[in-house]
C-alpha cells in the first residue's frame, strides 16, 4: 500500500512500512476520492440482482430480524472470543490499510480481526455493526498491497450496503434449515429459489466490491496478483508465478465466454457458488479499468 501525500511515514516509527511498501511509496501516492458514492462503482449485474431481491415482499425486514436476534450476535461474540483484533499496536500494517480504505471510500472504520485458518479467505459479517475477518492463510499468501486490495474489497461491501444480504447468503443453508424446522419443511422447500437468488446476488456483489478495492489500492497489478493467487496461489512457488501468463489466461477466458454452450456450462458450475471464478473477476475488473469512470480521477 502506498503512503498518502499528507500522511508521511517517520523512519523507525511504529508505522514504518515493509520494504515492499517503502518501494511502493516512492513510485506513487494514494489519492482520496471525495464525494464517492456506491453508484460510481456498482456493477450493473449487482444493481439488477439487488433490485430483484428488493422486489421480494418483506425479505429485507425478515432478514434484518434474523440477523438482529440471532446470527449477528452469535458471529460477533464468537469472533471477539476466538480471533485477534487488528489495532495500531496489533498488526499495524493491516490497520493502516484498513484506515486508508475507509478514508478513500468514506466509510466509518469497522473492526478488523485475524483468525487462524489455513484456507485463504476474508469476509464481512454483521448488519448494525459490521466487522471484517481475514484468515491467516490469506495473510501468508498475499503481499502487503494485495492484502490492501482485499481489505478494500471488504470495506467496499460495507460502502455498497452488501452486508445484510451477504451474511445471509454466506449462511443460507443454516437459515433455510431454521425456516424449515419452523414450517415443518415447507418453508425450506419453497425457499430453494431464494437460495439461488441470494447466491446469484452475492456473486454480482463481489464484482462491485472488486471495483471498490481497485479504487483503494489504485494499482491494477495488485488486483491481478490477488486474483492469480486466489486461483492457484502457493507461497512456496510464488516466485514462479508469471503475470503475463495470467493475463493470457484472462484473454483465453474471454474467448471461451463467446460460446453459448460454454456459457451454459459456466452457469451450471457457478449456481451454488458464493464467488465468481477468479479469472472471471479479473476479466470484469480489467474491463471496468479500461472504461475509466471514477478511475479517471486517480492514476491506476
């Protein structure tokens, strides 16, 4: 992550960056984006999927109550009891990334935690009080700038108002089981269409938050590096990963996407997933980057 123009890093101080961050600071400076709104970076698929969910009578109210009286409290207590909270004194570089993501996207700073889990992952939970959790596997796999991209992605979920539906979508199986028990199984049966609708919305929301992440890190290489490692990252062989080959794979994915049959196969492969394929995310972000938009205000 690059140090912003008005926030110099004192040599030897508690916020002294890693060698990677120091090199990044010399190359470029982060620029805030005053007046940024979710509409500036929301993916059109996210808009359509959100409108579809909002047309379901009473859905948002029911989901809010489920969160308020059950899931939100449960996850928050478990998180506080099990994981380490990121502060200026605890994982200071992660906290610095969080602070700047929130400043750039104009979001109140949420709590950030690190959990021991070898599976690379990050998620934002909560509704009235959202918090972000990063796994140790993710931190060990990514560089500092790539971690900044991921943190910006999670803050982007908060900025775009994704947290309520996102938490429900991540835990839809448990929610539908509760509904099924309350209605002798009928509610769970009728709710299968809702499950698919929420998962489709979740995948679309990810594309929006990728854009928010790029607005934070202001470096397309960091985005490519993140997606490349999410697709097949390995710390042991990181030096042998080739960005040019990854970009060629993105272009190959675009060629596959032109086939109607392959599009049908991709729908079948993704219908139960919470996230789009990493290659698809990289392709979508490349397209948005080339179209400028809010990115015209920063050098990316």
